[in-house]
């Protein structure tokens, strides 16, 4: 029986060579560590000297003080420091290099808000997989993404980094991004990276939309709205979470044991580790919460922040806190154990270095750029198309005037959070049109400037433009209007500069900045056909355009291949299918405006006592989920397809192929608490040929219909109640049925 003998020998050999489990490897390493080495693992050193440091970073790493390092992006510096960590420290533990790879590294995808507007989870996953492949080749193993903060107020600048207002869409996008970065749960593959679900939690609800301001969120909204994307990320295997900067209900999120211990670990069972936001541990003192640096360190660690990002507060204070008995060694050990376990799980010990040759090979690889182009096509949202002006007919001799400050700016085509330290490269709309052979005259018309620039403008925005004089501004404006007169069709490229949204980029108004509104009105007054292409990271006030400009396409910040993609859309080589991930207000005064508000004590639209302003309709400019196509779709046959399932038919009734995002909404008519008047519960993105019909089925059972009840403080499913169900191409979904599960 030779085969049996062979098996007997083979099994013990295999067992001898198999690596112990990550948890066991972490435990074994932990047992050898001194307190200082442990605190070193809890420390993330800043690769950019935003806080002066008398000690050189190389020396800190050599002493084992750099469990992680942030903000480096070139393989040479990364590998130099990694070599010190791996070869010169006593325990040879590799450092984890982290960077904000938010929407691509060398290949830049549309900003996250735009990617969410594609409602295309496969695309989102693949985009982040490419980001991981390129970053990991550079030696960056950890991204501070995805940002999962629900945002319902467009004044908040960081709305651009998330998936918008909705918890169901937000959770789907969270899952797709985590899978894209990390693979299936936390893969140890050398082309995946560790993800970080941020900012836990409630950062998007900053008072008045002012970045970093306090958020006051009742439990009912935390559980039903703000937490679900984080829970989805955790279920998809997110290895790390980041605590937020602001106070949540008067307790800084970085010192908030309710968030980081009770919810994240006890209730949800998170087994990864938590990093603070940059300098947030130190800043517990400026919040008026901690009394000293040591108090900050103690309170953050005890609340559940395992790693201190950038501030060296743990490094300088935790040893004393342990020695004085304020912080038990077991708490330090728990944090170190989680960090080491993640490092083992993700294969950092096996693949600690970047590889410049590999980076050169994978950077902006043709298939990466191809996907970036498709992503920009799929995330654009067609807001208006009167008289079928779009797609443009490519007539020989046709002259286009491309007018506006955003038509030919590489930086602003890419959007905020272009991975730091890169040579910027993007196809602008002007270049995209020219590449198609279109005759185009490019005129800026107006110059955009922030009234109050931030540190990020200096850090990331490069050299600011010299401001135009009054005379130059007047001349540029006149030139633009004259260019419009000379053209057959005008494409207006208006909106906001890339850094007008993002961190530290909140606004008090949503108007088009600068003289763009006047420019648009002057151009429209020439009588030429006008297409408005908007570049923005948030809804802006386009009330006038919505009734005077025949075609409006929201391009967001479309990334590396943006100009090619927008040109494809303008000429019909691609068809817009994006849908708004947010309710688009008529004016800033309506904010926060979102789909999931409750009904009031009088029926909607009644003259008495209903929710309203006297100077403006209460309805949005465009509803959540809205977006047009070059074709049309019809919905029929919405019905309950057996227990816990709903079905609807969608048909392409136009003459062009197109993509539709079918959306399913519900309202619970009565029960233990008032429920929102409409809630998204499912969606599907379908490509349909002219005349083609598809039946779509959506689950609608306990998982979709339960909610966190503010009275019992539990998740409940009131299955004896009646539910309205709507289906359609946006949140107005007209097709209705009633459902009692
Ligand atoms: C501060 C931001 O809030 C956070 O999102 C980011 O990841 C860190 N800085 C690191 O750059």
C-alpha cells in the first residue's frame, strides 16, 4: 500500500512547514517585546514634518518607534525606512506604510462621490483593486479609505469623499471598496492593501456643514443611518477603522468608548485595529476633554484607539501612564496584538517592500486607464437634455467653444486627494475633444479663487495662479462671449475648483463661485446651443441653468481619463447612466435636505401645517437617485413575487442602448415609531438594448425592513404592518404597490 505510506509521511511534513495562524504569530512576537517596543507599534510616524520633530525619522524607526509611517509615496524613501525596520530593529517587525489612496494612485479614478453616482459596485470594486495594485507596488500597504461618512449637507466639503446621503447605497459602496482594496476579507496577496473604514462615526453630520464641527446625532439616526456603511465594511472584513476628529454628542470620537469599545468591538465583534485621525489623540486636549498630553494618551487608548496617527502622544506618554498604573499593560497588549495580527494576516512580513520596477510596469497600465475612462463615463449624471441636444452630432466643420475655468485644467480634472507626491497627469475636456478631432476654441472666461484658502491649498494645490486684474478679468469675460458667438455649439465647463471641496473646504453658499453665473447668462444670451458640463464635488446651485440651459451633464472630478470620457458622452460613444447619490437642493437654505425625512402631521402638500418655506418650493432641484439617459425606460408589473421578494419589469422604450439604475423604495405605514417617507431598499444597474425588457427581483424581507426602534432601543421587524413599495428610475418612483410581509 505505497500510497498510504506516502500519506503518513507527507502529513506530518506539511504540518511542520505550515505557518502558525496570524493570531499565534502575533502572540509569540508580543511575548518577546519590551514596553517601549510595544508603544512603538502603537505609533504612526509622520513622513511629512507637519509637527516638528527633533529626532530624524530614520533614528526613530531604528529604535522601533515606527509601527507605521504615513504620507510617504515614493518607493525609494519607503524602502529605505522599511529596510531599517526589517533589518536594524531588534525584532525586525516591518512598518506599515499608509497613505490616503482615495480614488486611485497613479491611475486616478473619479472622486468617490462620483463613483457612488455610477451605482456600479463591480466598477467600484475593480477601481480600488487597481489602486491597491499600484500603491502596493510603491510599497504603500495601507490606505485611509474608504470614507463612509453619510453626508446630508452639501456645505460640508468632504461630501466629495463619500457615497452621499443614503445608508443602503453607502453600505453597498463600502462593501465594494473594502473588497477592492483587500480582496476577500483580508487577503495576504502582494497586490492588495489594507483598508481603513473612516471616520468612525458621525463626522458627516458636522453642525452647519462646517468641517470638524461637533455632530449631534440621536441614537436612532446613528443606528439606522450613520452606522450601516461601517457595519457593512466590517462584515466585508475591513482590517482597520479610523476614529473621527469631531465631538459626537459632546464626546470626541477619538476618546469615545461608546463608539470604539461598545459598538465596534462588543456589539459588532471587530477584531482589527483602530487608528486615530491625524493628530487627533494630541487634540483631545484642545477639545477641552483631556487635561494633559498624558491624559489624552490614556483616554484615547482606553477608549479603544490602538494607534496614534502622527502626534507622538502615545510615544511620549504611554510608558509613564503604564508605570503610574493609569493604563494596564493588558490594554497595551491587546492593542499591540491586534496590530501585529493584522500585519501577519495581510502578508506584510512576506511582502514588506515596494518595487520600483513593478511600479513602473503597473502604473497607468493600459487596462487601468481603460477602466478609469469607463468609470468617468458611468459616473457622470445627465441632469437635463431638452430637445435631445445631446448627444452632439459630429458634423464636419462644426466649431465648439469650450468656455469656463474647468475645461482645460489637469489638476481640477483629477479632484481632491490626488495621491500625494505624484506627477499629475489627466486628459482635460479640451484635450479629450481635440483627441476626437473636434475643432475647439478653448477660453477660460473667469478665474476662480477661494476667498479664504486653507493649508490644503498650499500643501496640495501647488503654486497659486496670479490673480487677474479688473482689466484682465473684463477682457477674459468678453473674449469668452465672443468665442461663443463664433461657435456652432458652446460647451460651458463650470463648477468648482478641485480644492473647493474636500477636507477643510466647506462653503456657506452653493452658488457657482466667481462670475460663472454671469458668464453662463451672457453665453446663453448669444442664442447658441449650450451644454453645461459641471465639475464639482457637491451639488451646486444651478436653478437658473435648470430652466435656461438645454443640456446639463454633471461630470464631477472625473480623473485621469476624464476629458476623453466626457467627450465620449457628449458625442454619444458612451451613454450617461449615473444617478445622484444625494438630493440636489435648490439653494443652500434647504440644507440639510435628504430623501429620508419623516412625514409631518398633515398630508404632504396640504396648505395647512405642512413642512414648507414661503419663498421657495420645498422640493429639491433634483431628487435622490435622479439621472437621465439618451434613451427612455418604462416600468411595469411591480408585484410581490412570493415571500420576501418584489419584482418589477423595466423596458428600454427609446431607440438607443442605455443603462438604467432601477431603484426600490419603501415606506412603513404605521408601527412602533415614525418611519421615513421613503427609504431606498434595493437597486440594480441594467444595460438594455432598444426594446429590450428585463424582469428584476429584489429581496424585501426582514433584513431590508427591520429598523432600530428608539423606544425599545432594539432592531425590530414589524411584519404585521403595511408597507408601500415603489419602483422606478429615481426616488420619485411612480409605480406603487402595497405589501404586508
Ligand atoms: C486627516 C483626514 O481627516 C483623514 O481622512 C486622513 O486619512 C488623514 N488626515 C491622513 O491624511
